[in-house]
C-alpha cells in the first residue's frame, strides 16, 4: 500500500513539473510577443518624431528663404553692399539674427533626423529578426527564449532615448557671428545667388 501511495505521489510531482515547464515556456513566448509589441510602438514613435522634425526643417528652410529675400530687396533699395552698412539697419540686423538662429536650429534638426532614421533602421532589423524567431518558439529551447527576450530588452533600451521629443535650449545653442551669416549669404553673391542656394 505504501509503495502505491509513493508511486502515486511521484507521478503527481512528475506531471506537475512537466506542466510547470510548459507554463514557463508559454510565459516566455508571450513575454517575447509583448516585447515585440513594445518595439513596434517604439518604431511608431520614431516615425512620428521623424515626420515632425521634417516639418520643422521645412519651416526653418522657408523662413530662411523669406528673410534672405527680405534682406536682398532692402540692400538693393538702399544700395547696401557691406556688412558694416547692413548691421546699422535694424530691419536687416533683425533678419540676419533670424537667419542665424533658423540655420542653427535646422542643422540640429537635420542631425536629429539622421539619428532617428538610423534608429528606425535598427529597430526594423531587430523586429524582423525577432519576428522570425517567434515563429519558431514552439520548438525553441528555454535558453533560446531567454536570449530573444534579452536581445529585445537591449534594443528597446538603446532606442528609447532617441524616440523622445527633441528639445532645443536656446541658452545652450552656440550661434555664429552675424558677419559670418552675412558673408555666407550676401558677400560676393547676388541676391539671386543667395535665393538659389536656399532652394538646394
């Protein structure tokens, strides 16, 4: 009788261990899918950020073109040909300051667009690889499942900061001298040349 009870208990423990192992595998498989969904959400945030940055880039570019034309027209009317003459005019100096800040912000924006695009490519690569792994989850060992989850965590942690909104602090932004802006746009160049440059 004692042997039968012992055998019965042993069978219960064995089936419980098997059931626990299956539950654990399913749990990890589900966790991998949840991580993949988080990665897809992160990609969506990166796409939205890139779109907003491109809109900002266009706004800066259009503003630069407007102020450029404004200065060119004013210089033509007043026969202003040098920076020393131009800086004395409040309207021109204000437009030069606007161009300077817009160009600085546009450069920051373009750099951020490039970084965000790179992050999207990396996220897409990880998503494709993990999605293929998940298809095979039914026949993958427990250790392999853990590796997939770890890879997803590393990718998400790495890309998460890039999905955050770009914040530009004017106080921390280094601006070039106004004379440099003048030289780049108006020195030894006709107004038409300057406008053509802005359209590139």
